[in-house]
C-alpha cells in the first residue's frame, strides 16, 4: 500500500476501546498512554506493508500491553526484590480484579474509563479535558479550541489532572452507586463536547471524524441505560440524536456548509428524529428541566418544522432566554440573538450581541452573525469588516467557504442600490 492516510483514521477509531482496556490492565493513565503510543509507532512500521489487521483495536491492545510489560520489566531490573512472602504468593490478583470488573454493571470498558477520568478529585474542567484526551484521543489544540483557551493552558490542565489522579490513588475499578451519581453531570458534559468536536469538523475533508458524533451518541445511550429515569440524560441523548439527524444535509457536494433554513429536509434522518423526539417528550413529563433538555427542545422545534417558514422562532427565542437564565453564557446569548432576529428584526438582535464583542471577539460565529445582522440593516461596509474577521477565525475550510459566499452576496447587495440610482439618473436625463 502506498497511501497511508487511512492509518490515522483507523487508530483514532480504535483508540477509545484500546485505551480503556490498557488503563484497566495497567491501572495508570500515563503507562497506558505511553504503551498505546508505542503500539501506534509499531503500527506505522508494519501496517503500510501488511495492511490493517482484522481487528485494529485488538492488535493495538495486544502490542501495547506487551510493550508496557516489557517497559515495566526493564524498570524492575533496577529495583530491589520485594519481600519473600510477596514473591511466594502465587495468586493471580489481576485475574480476580478483571473478573470482578467484568461482572459489574459497567461492562463497557470505555464507560468505565470515562468515570475514572471524571473522578470527583478533579475539578469539572479538568475532568472533561482529561476524558477528551484519554478517551477520545483529541489533540490538546482541539480541546483548547473547545474551551476557548490557549494550547499551553490546556496542556497544563491535562497534566495537572493526571497528577491529581495519581496523587489521589484513584481506584481503577467500578465506582459505587453514590460516586456514579456524583459524576454523571461531568460525564454528560464530556460526551457533549465529544459530539461537538465531531459536529463542527469539516466533513468534506475529514469525513471519518463524524464517527465522534456516533461515538458520543453511543456513550449517551449507555449512560441513559444506567440512569433510565434521569430526564437530563434523556435531554442529552435527544439533543445529540436531533442534531446528528441533519448530518447528510449540512454540507453540499463540494463540502460547503448549508445553512439550516436552506437544507434539504428530506435528507434528514427520520429514524433519529423520531427517537430524539420520543426521548424529549419523555423527559418533559418529569417536569425537571435542565440545560440539555432546553437545547433538545430547541432542536425538536427545528425538527418538527416541515419547512423553514414553519419554524416556531418565538418559542425558540423564549427557550434560549430560559437557557441563558439557567446557564449564563455569551454563546447562548448569541444564539438567542439569532432567534430574536427572526422575530423582532436585525436591529434588536444587534443590540443583544453588541455587549458581547469583548467576550466573543475570537469566536467565528459571533462575527458571522454580526455580519449577517449588519447586512440586513444595509450597513454593508461594517458587514464586510465583520465577515473578514470571521474568515480569519474560521476553524474549517467549510466555514471559510460559507463566509466567502456571504461576502459575494454582500457585494451584489451593495451594488444593487447603486445600479438602481444610476438607472433613475438615466431616466431623468432622458
């Protein structure tokens, strides 16, 4: 094989399962990660000529485990022997521990690993960042972008999280029922960020990254199976399903992003929509609203609209208002402004986002939305500046292409009044 671009995709897809098994085996995050990286290096040497193994995850687990064992043996040669009673103990404690873990409620290695990363000893931000790095294999840069912080700050956050887990001697076993309940919110937030990373990726250039969305949905379903009466987890699963249902309609053949109101709704996945709406309705019956439920309710209003003009924008604006009160955020305020622009016009929307300029100056969608509002108001010069700023902040080629299309339409809109004025002057001269 001469084309080796597939290797990265295979490794990324296999990473969660492989890392989960290695962490359970070694009981140490750094050891597991180093062993996995060694296995990846060996894969890069052998796979181009031999092709991918039948089960890439199993291959990586086996090679990484052997590499980790060899490394541990080399280190032990430099250490004194343990006491005689320890050497003489022939019981296989690893087998006992593995059997106990496999017999617990948490049979899924990946979910167990998520709970380890989201241990209560860690602040919520470190829990999510560590899980994204260890479970999903996202780069430090990708995680930093999701949190809107620098790469250096995120690197430090992940390093501190690993150190805390090591210092706290976190058990690499199934948590108790009380511990599980305490960590559910952090795990749910991590799942959402995993989905968001896959959802915002350039599908045309990196189509395989859409697997992140599917993995997040799978993990959300697993979490919901463990907590079947928790409405906020129903809301999380519903939100992911309703968002992912639009995947096939979000980009054109050239990879350019298609706005929601221009998407071919016949390409939306009706099966995912039905599942999401059923979960949303079930969650609402509990009358315990939370942030994920409110976001799912907004997605449900879009999904229920057969045509763009049927969208219930007043209700969406109200839901965003409730979400902003529950979870204040400049990004949520920006989304509310988009809904308000559909009900009260661009002037009202612009008034909402103007105070957000400082907080969201480095946010692509802020400048894109601001450009759109300014364009609607006929303030073309300011709109052009906003769109240029948005292009500079675009995270993917698809986002940049979309803004260029807006700039083209802006040029046409700005030229139209001049053409009309010239026509009127010609008529007067005649």
